[in-house]
């Protein structure tokens, strides 16, 4: 299962996505492909287009990527993370066996979509 976590409220300030969906064999997994493509596009937009200098860490052993925005990030970067959150929320509703979404902020312990 893929686990997507967003941090910092709305719009989010960062995310961590990890795991494999297991919905199909490697190379044929459409859920995994959808998540990977959306994350790559978001990271490219935030760092390459907006030059936000977000902190990114990739752990290939756990199939995880984390991205956190710096305090001075442009508003567009936060909106890009919000768009990713919305997209993954809808994808998790369509594929609840393969993708979970959790949101963490400073006022709530944890909410689940």
C-alpha cells in the first residue's frame, strides 16, 4: 500500500509518500504510476520552475520521497502541494486498498481521508 502524508495544514508545507500499491505487477501498476507521475511533476514545479529550494529526500529502499518547503517558499509552491494533496485524496477514494492519505497539522493530531 502507498501511504501519503501531508504536513502543516492547508495548504500543506510538506509531504512524505512511501510504499508500493501492489495493485498490479511492477511496470503494470497504474496506481503507482499515477502517484509517481504526480509527485515528480509537483517536485519539478516547486524546485525547477518556482525555484523554491524545497528539501527533498528519496529513500529507494523504502520507496519513499519526502519534500518540505522552506519558510520563504513562494505561495505557488504551497498551492502545488495543495493540488497534489487534492489529487491523491481523490485517487485514494478510487483505490482505497492501494493508497491511504493522512494529514497532519499543528492544531490536529491526525485526520484521515
